[in-house]
C-alpha cells in the first residue's frame, strides 16, 4: 500500500531510491544512465507542451509528473555517483531565480528595463562567470534545429550582427534558393537547403514570431486539412491516394473552404 503519511515529493524520492537499489531494485531502472534517460526527458517535455496545446489540464498534471520523474531520476543517479542530489538541484534553481530577480528578492528598485532584457543580461553575466568566451556559448546542441537556429541568431543580433529590417533576409532567401537550385552534389544540396531554412528562421523572427511556434501551427493546420481531404474523398467513394494531383488539389481547396466556413 502507498505510504500517504509522507509528503508526495519525499515519497517520490523514496520510490526512485528503491527502484535504483543495487540488489532489490528494478533491473531496468538500475541499468539506466544519464545518456539513456536523456531521450525520455526530452520526450516528456514535448508531451507537456502537447497537453498544453490540447488544453488537456488533467493530461498536463500527468505529464508534469512524468517530467518531474525525469528530474528525480537524473538527480538520483548523480547522488549515487557522489556528484549532487535532488536538494542541490532545487537549491541551485532557487539561487538562480533569486539572482535573476533582484528587484523582487534583492531589494533593488525596478529600473524600468524590460524583464526579458534584464533576464538576458543576467544570463550573459552567468555565462561569463562560467568561462564563456563566445556569444554562442551555452546554446544546447540537443535543441530542435529550428529553435537552436533562432537562439543562435538572437545571440548574434545582440552584438549587432543582424539585418536591420526584413528586406535583408528576404533578399538573402532568393540568393539561397538560387544556390540550392544550382547545387551539384548531395553534400552541397544539404548545406544549401540548411541555409534556406536558416534564412527562413531569420525572416520569421523579424516579425516577432517564434519559428518553432509558427511551424507547429502550420503542421497542425496541414494535418487538419489533409484529414478533411481524406474524409471528403472517402465520402465520395474515392481513395485519395489513387487520385491524380489535380483532383487531390480540388479536395485540398474544398478542405480550406470548409475550414473558413465557405460553401464548396
């Protein structure tokens, strides 16, 4: 029976300790390392975001629990290695939050500076204190490529390396498309295709839109329309996959019209 007499977090820490016990623990849990657990940590973070996007509050509670488990798992492995414990993780983030909000916890008057600007300055100071020598330092390699491109560009922009308006990257986009078209090898096409996407991130960012959010929205819109196409074709007794492109386009336009509430 679960022990309901202890605090939920202490209970979770105790469960993880038992699962990792070298003799009586779960075989699978005992075998895990930071590296093997990392993919699950990333997956759980995305499932949290998915629950939020679907406005599934009960699901969000469960997914946050799964994400918390990942933190507890990593902390337990570190504690076993004599590196740090869960309490050290909590203490470190508490120290960081207090340091980054001196107007709340440090008794400093609010200087009117935007929170995001102040936050970035404090983070830059933290990176410098850790020995960072480049504006690019500290951007995680494991980030989704689109999100990492945005962060790289923002860091460069803070030292003035950026176009002044959207016209610059829009013109650059055509240049990159031309280079992609004339690329002769697979390696060249790979690099030029990457350049096209990198410039697209810059264009979107210039309009104050997070590229990752924009692409997620477009993914959802495309999926919804495509499912509608399949349903329409099925209602007409047709297999969408067997239709020529012009007929598929007809269903695509019909799905768009349905989405906008217009008659087809």
